C-alpha cells in the first residue's frame, strides 16, 4: 500500500468517525408526521370497512412511507450538510439497514411459509423499528430515545394482545405506527440540540 493510499484511507476513516458523532439533520419532521397520519388514516379506513385484517395495504403503505422519507432525507441532507452529506447518509443508513432487511425478510418468510402466524408481524415490525432507532440515537437528538422506547413498548404490548386473539386488528398497526411517527416528528422538530448547535451533536 502506498503512502498516498494510506493517507486517503486515514482521511476516509476520520470522515466516518466525524459522521458518527455529528448531529444528523436529514430527517424531515413534516414527512415523518405525514407517514404517521397515513397510518392512522389507513387504520380508520380498515376499521370502518369491517376491520379488514389484510397486511397487504400496510406493506404498500410501508413502501410508500419509506420512499417518501428516503427522498426527503436525501434532499435535506444534501442541503443541510453540504460536502459531508454522503458520509452522513451512509452512516445513518448503516444504523437502519439491519432492521429494514430483517423486517422485510421476516415478513416474506411468515407470509409465504407460515401465514397462520401473521398476527405476530405488527409487533415484530415495531420492535425492529425500535432497535433501529436505538442504534441511530448516537447520530440523532437524544430525545428520540422516547420514540424508540415507544415503539419497543408498543411492539411488546401488541404481541401480548395479539397472542390472546391470534388475529390482527387495524389498530395493532395503525396506533403504534401512527402515534410513533408523529411523536418522532415532534421530537425532531423541537430537539434542544438543533437550537444549541445546528451542525454538531455535543459529545458525552
């Protein structure tokens, strides 16, 4: 390895370390709140039309919500973080990618191989989202721990309640995700770190 290559690798490592402690401001609260409102709306619609328990509308909504958040995050990160945007995007993606892959894989396996236990999916998805948020809190405002805690507790409660009936209700998906996304949006909007220092998260 040449000295130039070593220097480039060192620079890359330094940028990655900086990204891990820098306050990430790429999540748009309005778009996140919108995804929460959509979840509540879908749950209400399903409840009013007879309590349809199909997960397909929720999978479609999850894909739409992920796409909306991804587009907004990419644009906002580019605008807010400038030349360090790529490092920050990659760093935050690494935090969430495991839970996203696990959620998609579990959904596919259960829906195609053991559809009789689909009732466990809402709770599992909420717990996985909680783990993703906990993993990302090193780059997010500290108050987002409340949103992670919400998803964890909600997921466990949904699993407990669903196990009694072994069935899915619209509100098992709608309430935890709807209120959780709106809570996360509010926490991001009113984060103390954003007011104190718009670019860097204070080190512990």
